[in-house]
């Protein structure tokens, strides 16, 4: 078993989703694979902005939501053959209608609670993972999509929920045992509390989702696929001579992430470290580059 996580840039367009599907299909030839998917790049910020506009009494939230809907419908049309589009377009439209209803309620009340914001933000990962699953289906690749909220149990601290590791591990293990498959596709970032209410694991939480699955399943490895070459000596957006660090310890990686390294979400390291699972960071757009193994 291995776990692969793909970030928002990696799934930002139809072409990128196709590339991800190719990588997943190849990886799954060797061992069963869990694929964790982030929202299409920029989607979570757009959802937050829509909620805040609605809470502030601005009807412009409808424009924001329409842009999101148009973007996802456009990806479906670019991603899938015409014969496969109808059901997926309907699925996206259903989710977008639900988003509209939630924001209409926020607008009417003039209030955006943390609980409602979590629900709002959850749509990004649900939609993106559904799109990847739809493309795999269109390509004839056997897989199983499942909602992470049914597997990852958390407390009710909305915005940055704490995971109930024991319950979560039991639920993930039971699910995989009951439904064996070579490829599992799940949305990152989200979970649910004991009442079934949607929670989120914090911004960047898709990395954490992947680590949770890897630890629960005692995976052989966890791979974080992103748009950079791994842990760097400095922020490459600020330092032109920043270079990848070939190997790094779990402790050093944890310290770097806590002190601002964006490539890895801080809570990600602990679950895999406790199980001794190798953690690799790979570049989605240059997959032949040497991976960076944290051990």
C-alpha cells in the first residue's frame, strides 16, 4: 500500500488532472494506492471570499460562485469525452446548487460561522476528487471514490480540527478491508465530528489527510506531489539560488514546516514518523527528478 497526495496546482486544469491520472495508474501497477486530492488551485480562497462577501451583505458572492461553477464545468468539458460528460456535469451542478443555497443562507443571516465556513470549504476537495475519479472511469481504470468525512473522525473545533486517531484508524482499516481495490480516490482536508458535521484539518490539510491514511494503513511510502522539487534551502520565490535538500530527517522537516516552509503542512510529519513511513516529495510536472526521502 502507498499513498499519493496531489496539491492544488497539480490538479488546477484538465491537462494537469490527466497527468495526475497517468501517474496514479502507473504507480498502482506496483501496489494498491490511495490518492488524496486537493481542491483545484485557488478554489478554497474563492469559497472563503464568497462566504465573506455573503456575510457582509454583498450580492457579489453570486458572481464568485458563478465563476467557480463555470471553472469546474469547463474542466469537465476539457477533461472528458462528450459521451462521459453528462453525468459529471450534473454532479458538479448539484454541488454548485448546494453551494448557492449555503451562501444564500449566509447572506440572509449576515453571519458566517466557523462551522458553516468548514462546510463551504469542503466543496473544493469533493469536486476535484470527483473530477479525477470521473476521468479514471472514462479511461477504464478501476478505482473507488470515497468521502473522507466518513473515515476521518475529529473533534468539533472547526477550522483546525483535532483527529481522533484511534477511531479514524479503525474506520480506514475497516473500509479498505471491506472494499479491496487497487486505487482509492479521496478528498483531502476534510473530516467530520461525532455528529457527522463537516470539519476541516487546517489550510494545507490535504497533506495531513495523506499522512493519516498512510499511518492507518501502514503504507510502504507516502508521496506528496507538488509543483516544487522538494524541501529547499530557502523559499524559491524569494531566493533564486535556493536548491533542493537531497535528504532530510523527520525532525528537520518538522522544524522547517513549523517555521514557514510551505511545501509541507506541519502536522503531516508526526503520523508517518511514528510508523517509520518514508515520506517523499515529488514534482508533478517533472516526475523524473530525484525524490526527497525524509527518514
